[in-house]
């Protein structure tokens, strides 16, 4: 308990130069996006983007290999205020293709991180229905329907005018073992919004991204939902 209290009241974010934190993705038809940082210790003291700048690595060597074609590209660092941290590695020379497997490699100093993932074939949504919440006259529920009993899936949402990117829809994980045919697509989790409002307000325009993913990717998001 003493260690927990000390960690929560630390005013500075210690940098751990021995570890890499890598987040990245590639959608079908989209460019690869990768973020490379050092770990950030959670504290009760508010920290702004400027405080987090010390954790960004803008000189990492990042490559993505398309294992199906043999094409390998080097990603370049770009500032992008839509993301946190506001620095991404990307390229215009590669687009994601369903059925292709991609390998990501990140090198910084004497550290190397590697991972690979397959883009499954996309699954169409059968229907999307918007209905009024029984708890409020101004809040609405979005329900999506699809048929793929053997696959793994994730939903992401973006509210126009409020979100700058697609956000992971909390508790929307679906697999062959737990899907019920209909999924309530919750509002994507925004790190800037501490209220965690799962429903949608009257007048909002919502974009929904429906993703077929590998089982290991689904397991990651399933753990994320449980936090």
C-alpha cells in the first residue's frame, strides 16, 4: 500500500529508457500507422501533452513488410495532432490488402520490437439500427447485425465534430463463443472524456468501423475492455 501511494502522488513522469511501447495498425486500403514511446507512469497529477513529449521517440527506425509480396517500406515520423502522442510513423507507399500478412519491426538504440498480423477478409454488416434509449429521450442506442460465426471482430466509432479518429468501442468484442447475432455498438472510448458515456446524443453523426481481426488481436481488445 505504501508503494501504491507513492506511485500515485509522483509529480513527474519517470522515463524508462530500457523499454519500448509500440502501438500500430494497418487497415484494408489504409496506410500503416505506428506510435513509439517509452512507458508512462500513471499519476494523480494532471499532465499535459508537453509533459508527455519526453516519452516520444522521433528517431526510431520503423519498417513494415508485406509478407505476401515481399514489399518492405520504411516509415517516417510525422507530427499529427489527431493522435496522442501527436507523433506517428507512417508512409504513403503501402496500403493494407485483405488476406496479406504484415510484419512490423521497430529499432531504437539497442532495442528491437517485432510483431506480425494478418488482415482477414472483410465481413459485411447486415443491418444497423438506431433506437431510442429507454433511459432518456435524448440518448440513442446503435445496434449492428452481422453473420460470421467463426470469426473475430471489433467495432470502432467516430462522432463527427467531436472525435478526430476512430475510437475502440468498449465491450463490443465478438467471437465465435460469445456472439449473439446483434451487437450494441457503444461510443468509442476517448481518453479526453472521463465520463465514459456509452450511448449517443440526439443530433450526433456517428461513423462506425467494423473490423474482422485475428483471434490474438481480439484477445488484446477483450483484455482492454476489462480494464
